């Protein structure tokens, strides 16, 4: 084997390595040129073990290329040093967004021979020519960095990115080692971003937007479905999917046709300003099967948004998210950054106020979380934090799993931002729970969330923060969506033939320590508990009522028994403790 590409990260709970489309495309380009190439993605230790096993085999690679981003750059350092120490003859390369920030010390410490800066479809084959076939010269390859003979850092002139993306092969996601575990298809329809947000690597370094043609895009999607008809969720990875409204309309029309043949839904990111400008777009997206949309909200403070160069306002965000709900988009996500330009407690309060407003305007549909600012390389903020009233904690980057602050402002330091994020996320989750318990989420929204999660793998923070943490409620909704159970209002004329069934096991949640049985904080009257026992999924409603009367009113002294029993069953149903199977 000539080359092995590696993408690996330290283990973080809930993180899935996912498919790296850039490495995937490089594999195919190099294979076409006659190279033997492979890729591997996984957590740090398993990736290192894989490389060691491969290096000790007959099929050992001559070149190993590391994908390097902000999250894994310090692991790549460790990984590269370990490999170079044990296998000094192997040639190490690097690529990915973090390469723009690699200095001479990085190359000296890791033994990495060269790094590709920017898109690598043209540079990487030239690097292979040099290192495998010993043809050409490093200094003649555009868009790379390396150390010269005197160990000085050399950066060659940047390469103009490829213009016609249709000439580049599409990724083959079956090359991903975890491909079979996920019914997910990642698709990148274009590259570049024109918005120039001051915190964003993509916007700061790749302003020129290039796109695959819609016919080429649809050809690739259809090819993937032909290869794997069980795909349930397409993840469009573009930051600027909604940039061209006419193109979005074309894509939606084509996807509608594909969905007539295959059962799937999809996700895309959007810019608030574009949905605001093209109000028909949200309806087109929803009708074409878009199930979840993401917006970069970043802040609820107009002053902070202006410093981010977001080109949106707080009011615009509220209007657009309400419009998305009205247009039929089921799940709407938007993140908030803490510790950004000129951040104060007041600007953070504005962000929290915005989030609380959106939670109530779109209950069960809008979701978010608070994140710490990340100093991505070569962005306006990272290169000149003082201009934005910020300090970057460079000495903490080695400790970062995106879980601690890496910046401070004039009024908020590390401890302040750590505590603020903890408390803000706690208030967020408590408010979401309260909205649910207060009955403010439409039943149809909850049922749709469970269907989307179970059928397509579309999960939201409402599932994670609220529903899953209420085990009886979670079982109740699953029984309704997946078990074919119904509520009494759906039973019609044959209600008494339906079979009531508890949604939980009594022994798990019943407390007999008091005078009356208690489930959680609800004390049950005798009739409530007896009827709940009888709702075992074996008796019809008629039989439950009959046996209940025999147990509680054998002498027939209570003429109102059946009225009271009906009230009790309604009470149990309202608590989500019973559901019905139709006869």
C-alpha cells in the first residue's frame, strides 16, 4: 500500500467520528492514478492500534496522511510522534483546516514531511509523485508547507481551488469503516462561503463559492440509494446550502421525485438572512422532506452579532424561526456561543432571553445549547483578539474537548464563563422540561419527534434533555408510535372492547411506604390502584371495569361506581400510565 489516510479524535462521549469526505475523495483520485490507498476513521487509541497492526503487516503503507482540525491537532502531534519513533522510514503528511496554523516547531516535533493547505485534490497527487516516485520538487508544489534543508518553514503560494466540482469524483461512503452502522448519507453540494463571519475558518479562508451541478448531485444521490436502499437520512454538510434560492428549488424538486422511490428525510444548514429574504424557501424545504434545519444564531445581542459580522439581527432570527415552524419544518436547531466579542453578562442575558423566547414560540421544535468560543486558526478574531475585546487562552487549547472556555473578555474570565455556561445550560434544560410538563408542546409535535427518531435517526435535544429523562412518558410515546397503542379518544364506538395496558411495570415505581400507594409524587386512591393493576394488557376495558366492581363493590352498594371508575381510567390515561390496544 502506498498511502493510508487517518482521521482520529480523542474519545468524547456522544461523538461519532463520521465520514471524512475529503479523505474519501483523495482515495479515489489516487486509486485512479494507480496508487494503492486506504482510509481509517476512529477514536484515538483504536486508530493507533490499527496503524501499528498495519505497519507490522506485509501491506504496510509508505505514506500516512493525518486529517488535522482544531479538535484533534494535539492528538495528531502525539500520533505522529509515536508512529515516527517506531517506524522512522514512513513518510508523514498532514491536511485539513488546522494546517494553516502549523509552524516550524510543529513539523520538527512531529516529523511530518509536508502539509497540504486548503483543498488537496491537486496538491496531494503531486506530493505522492515527489515522495513515492521522487519526481519534482516540494517548492514547486503550490499550497503546501514543509521544512527546508535548514529546518526553516516554507509555505508555497496558495493554489487556486478547482472550479468545476463535477470533475471531482464523489465520495464512496462504503470506504468508511463504520459505514454499515449508520443509515446516513453525508453529501457536500458545494464549497466556500461568502459571509466572512469573524469567528469562522470557512468564511475567513474560502470565500469563493463553487458548487456541484444539480444533475450531478442527483446522479450521486441515486447511485447511493441503488447501492444501499436502506439509507434513511441525508445530511447536507454545506454551510451555504441555501445561498442560491433557485438552486434550492431545483434540488427540492428532484428530491421529491427520489422520495417517491425511497423512504428518507434530510437535514441542511441555512443562513437566517437567506430564509428571511426568500420566504418560499422554508415551505419548499419542508415539502421536499427536510426534517431538521440548523441556523448559526451565535448570540441574542445585536452588538455581538455585528462584531461576528453575521449580517442578521435578533428580530430577524425570531421571525425566521417562527416562519419555519409555520412552513412545516419539524426540528429547528441553533447554537449560541459564549465568550465572544465584547461579551458581558448583559449580552449573555440577551442571548438567554432570545433562547427562552424561541423555546416558547416553537415548543418541542426549536432546540439549542450553549457553547464556548473556539479560536479557529487564521480568523479575524483569532489573529487580532484585542480588537474584539477578547483574550485567547492559548495555554488551555491542549486541554480542550470543546468543554472549557478558551477565551475571556474584559468583564468575563475563565471561571465566569465556565459557571455561566453551566448555569445557562441547566436553565435551558429546566425550561424545556417545564414547557413539556405544562403541556405546551402539541401532541403531534411529540409523536413526530419519536417517529423521526425511530424511523430515520433524526434526534433532537428534546429527546435527550426531556423525554428520555421521564421514563414513563418516554415509554408512553414509544408505545403510541411504535406499538400501535391508542388513547381512548381514538377508539370510537368499540371502546369497551379495547384492551388497556400499563405503560410501565408497577414494581419499578410504586411506593407502599405510606397509607396509600404512591407513584412518584402522586398518591393513589384504592380504585385508582386496583384499576391500574387490572390494566395488564390481558383484559378488555369492559372486563377491567367488571372485575374492578367485583373487587371494590361486591355488594353493589355504590351506584356511582362505573362513573367513578371511568373517571379513574381517564385520570390514569392523563398521567400517561395506560394506553389502549384496539380490539
